[in-house]
C-alpha cells in the first residue's frame, strides 16, 4: 500500500475506527498512554522540553535536522527515549554522534519520521483496514511496518527489530510525536 492509499484509507476509516485508548480489551492491557500538549511548540521544542528525549535531541542537532524538524511539516515522529537508545550495543550512540557518522545518523533519524500528521487513531485505522499490519514509507525512503499486539502499536523495522509505542499523540505545531521504546533501524 502506498502513501496515497494509506491516506485515503485513513480518511475512510477515521469515523469507524476505535480510538487508540480503546484498542485494548481492557484498560489494564493497554501499554500506551495518551499525552496531550498544547499547540505551542514544534517537534524539536517538545522533544527538547522533555528530559526523556535528551539523546534524541543531541542526535537531531548532530545530524543537522533541527531546521527540518522545525519547518511546517507536518511530520509524524516515532521518538525513541533515552532508554531506547541505551538498548543499542555499547558504543553505538557515541559512534553515531561522531562527525564521520553523520550520514548514517541522518538515515536512522529520518527512518523515525513519516511525512504527514498521523494520530494514533489514524494509525490504528490503517492497521485495521490493511488486514492487521500496515507498511509505510518513511522520510528516509525505507519502510516501517505497524501492527497491533494486545492493543499496543508495534513497529517492525527492516531488520526485524521491534519497538512498542508507549505514548501517543504528543501534539506539536508541525505534526505529532509518538514515543517508542526501541530505536528502529533501516537496512
């Protein structure tokens, strides 16, 4: 399914899809929390105002993506927390932050970004309308697959790595952020 089809599926399912918070058969099974932020800050500002994204913010600055992620967008960002970066093999983050790794770092970071603003409800609708999993092209040009597991959106990267969405719908002036518990990696 291409991006245009994804967008059309979202529009068709927007009113019929259950809300993200209701995807679980019971509230105790839902692992994602919905967070609301006022539309006062862009993606970079929201990330910079949260200590859980300190590593991500340093990486965004190192990759030279601040201006891009402050632009009009809109963007959907699957934002790894500090603990998500800590799951990478020892020394990986330090290596990625070196000037000679800028292209690799940029590719990894843009793999976490989708053009357009897609709320949790939109993502759930796309998964449901696609038979249980949905693959989307990221800004890096690579593919990321989303599916549901026990009411939680799970992302599978091109290498088979898995990340769970732990918080949804952090609204920004230029898109939305969904918090994930592991870094996803393109091929």
